[in-house]
C-alpha cells in the first residue's frame, strides 16, 4: 500500500550544528535530528553480512546440510540488544552514545534493539493485516526515550526511509484510537497531516520530513513522534537497525507490565528501578 500525501522533500536537518546546545534544542523542539555519519565501521559491515546470511539461511531452510548452521540472534525482535553481540556493538559505537548522552545525560540504559529488513516492494507497513504504516513508539514515548535509526544499507525515498511529522512528539495522541474513531487513516500520510493540523493548528501547516541516509549514517527521534516508512522501490532488500535508550530514573516495562531487560552502557544506575542484564557474548 502506497504512502500517499508526501511531497518527497528531503530532511532539512543535517549535521551542521556549531554547538551541542543547538543540536539538543533542535531535537527537543522538532522531535528528530540527523543524519550523522558513523561510517563503514567493522561493526556495521559485520552486522550487514550477518543479516544477509541469516536471510539467506531462512530462505533455504528447507535444504538439508551436512552440518547445522551457527545460531544467530541478529534477527531477534526487540530483544537483540541482549542476545546479539553484533547488534550490541553497532548500537553502542562511541559516536552514537556520545550523541545519546547529549540528549539524556551521562547515565544511559540500552533497553531495545532490533534489525529491520524490507524486501523490494515492501510498502512500509508495520501491521500486515491492516496495512498500518503511521504509528508512535508508545513505550518510548512514556519514558521519554531516545530512538536511533542506523542505515545498515542506504535508506532513501527509493529504498525506503524514515518519515516523520515534526513536533508531534508533544501531542500525546493515541493514533490507533483516533483511527478507529475515523479521525485519520494510518495508511495515508496526507490524512496524518490533516489530523495534526486539526489537533494543533498553532503548528499548522504540518509537513512530512524524509530522513534519507547513506549506509553508515544514523538519526535520532524522540519517543512519541508520529512516523512511518516509505516504500522500497529498489530491487534490493534494505537493512536497518533501531535501538532505544533511556535514563535510569524511569521504569521500563512492556504493555503487560513486565520489566524489559536493560543494559547500562554509560555511567551508572543508582535508582535500581529496572531489570539489568549483561551485554551479549554471542553473534
């Protein structure tokens, strides 16, 4: 399903910030910032290769082999920060954590990570049954966390990239409930713009920003921002990695109320509110 109502304009948020204060101020006001350049680090190359191998093995799993393939956790959903060293290593590269610390302070918990692969033709939906594209990272909004998206391969309007509606991270909206009430269509970008304009006319007209990134670049979004992903119109599968961080002074729980395992990646945790675990040792 196509994401309609989008103009195709690229993000105006690049990395030309003279001071940390400017970067942080932009992030807090707009709800996103980037891209920033990490580069083709060994951690990125290793994760990309592992993702390619995992997908190939999944596609050929019906074929018998003389030996079982090495178990890989790079495709684990939401918990890969605790199960995959490759995911952990890329997510916690020092430049990324330096930026996260600028937003959250020097004490950081790493509480979610997962790799993303989108095959050619994928329209960006997150719910196959409904075709839902536009959404909010609810838990990250509750805890006022920081989300980093890393382009393992390039993310463009051709291959599919992150689309955000600036300033919506402050709107405290339940998009699913609003959609059920007929207020918006979560498959239609134009509908989301109209909803934002109705809810907060003081910020109208709202717009959609496309955060296009080369492989080895990354960007940040604030928990609660309205976002989606454009369709992959390329002939290649697109790879990405998302990771989320929070301060240790908030409880991080799932929708069921169960604690989510966290890893201290900077500083210390003097609050003892969360379930802590060690960094993963396996791929």
